[in-house]
């Protein structure tokens, strides 16, 4: 009995000590709980989802085109003996990019030179007769008719010499036209000929494109009414999509008034396309009217196992995670917003995860 009583006393004393400690710590725990609750309430950011009217943008592909491409053409028939450019080279206006030689022109020059020498000798001989006839005519030895005949022969020979010299100048000019000149400054797109090719007048040696490239868009017919000169377009980086990186902006400079194959064409001017390839395809986003949608700040969306979620407050006040389908990114009042295509409704309250 004595041992049992001692055990009961020890147990009671232990219970009393625990109760005393709990009573002493209870205000501190309560204060800490209130403090943490206040901090949580102060730092929790809520966002209420509402329908927002935004500018609708459609992603399409545009092609890099040159505003003006001109073929450098041959002016005389002959054989290409020199080709100074290849695809991708930059040339300046008036630069010699090829040379065409017609071997017959050299033979013609030799023949005309022979005619010139013969005409010169004839003139020398007639000039001697002309001087003698002038002297004899003054002395009354020969008649005026005879003197006029000799003067006429001299004029004819002089005219033949001038004609031969003019013909030679024409042939020399034709030889000089064998140089194929760049019609404008720009980049060489293609060179269809090689050294040794036989060409005729008018054949293209190279096609040269100006450096000021543009983007040519082909949009579906339903977007034609939204296109207007001066509209801004967003341009993705090379090899990327606009939802990944729209790195620059451009402006529509021309809208073509004809719809072909259900598409309307438009040109956009974008700075910095000089290092692109002509014909390269780039994704752009263009204005396509307005529509209502849900926009959520980027910080309220998180991803788990490849699925996008937002954290919403249920009717019981508890946070729940809702799977959503995220769309394009937008800027609204300087904030990064993400379009939510499905999963949310008007009036939903979100909290940051």
C-alpha cells in the first residue's frame, strides 16, 4: 500500500508539472500563431479572374523577299571567259561581274584596220594629185572641170576613211560591251552560267537582289478585313516560334488588293533582315481583330509533370489546384499575363502558389 501511494503521489506531481508548463507556454504559442497568421494574410496575393477584351493576334508564316531583284544580262553574243562572282557575294552597282568575248569582233577590227590603211594611202595619193591640180589650174594648164574631179575624188576617199574609222569605233564599243555590269548594289542570288558557256544577247549571268528585304505574308481570307497599312507585326527569331521568342517588331508597308487561292498578301518592313536568306520562312503574329478572354498574371501559373495549374480558393475557403490550358503571353499595364483558354470561369479567385 505504501508503495502504491508513493507511486500515485509521483504521478500526480508529474501531471501537475506538465499542466503548469503548458499554462505558461500557452500565451506564447497563441501569440506566435496570431503573428504567423497575420504574416500569412499580409503576404497572400489574390487575383480575381474576369473576361478581358484583348487584341487578337494570329501566328502565320512570312517569307523573306527582296523588294527588287534584277538580272545582270549579256549584251553581245559570245563565250563567257571570266566570271567574278558566285552566289551570296555582295556587289556594287556598275561592278564588272563577268566578261563575254566574241572572237569574230577581233577579226572585224583587223579587217577594218586594213580598210583604214588602204583609205589613208588612197587619200595620200589623191592629195598629191589635188595639190598638183590646184597649181596647174592657177597657171591655166588644166580646166576647172578636171580640178573639180580630183577634189571630188579626195572628198570621197576622206569619207571612206571616216566611215572605216567609225565602223572600227563601233566594233571596239561592242568589244567593251562584253563586260557584264551589276545593274544595282546588293547580294547575288544565283549564277546560272559557268566559264566557257556560249551566250546570246539578253541571257542572265546573275540575279542581284537589293539589300532592303521585306517579309511577305500570306493570310487566310477571313483576316483580310483586319489588315491595314501601318499595322504592327511581331517577328520571331530565326528557327523559333512567336510564343517562344518574338524578338522584334515590324510594320505592314503594303496590302495587296487581290485575294488569290483564298489568301491575301501583305508586305511588312522589318529592320535587320540583311543576314537572312531570300525565301527563308519566319513566324510572325499579326492583328486579327479583338476578342474576350481570361488573362492571368504569369506568377500565378505553375507547372507540375508537364501540366499547367493555378491555385484557386474553393467555396469552403480552401485552396485547390486546377489544371488549365495556357495560351499566348500578353503585356497588360506593363505586367506579363498569360491567356487561359480553359479551366477557369469569370469571378474565380486565385492565390499565388
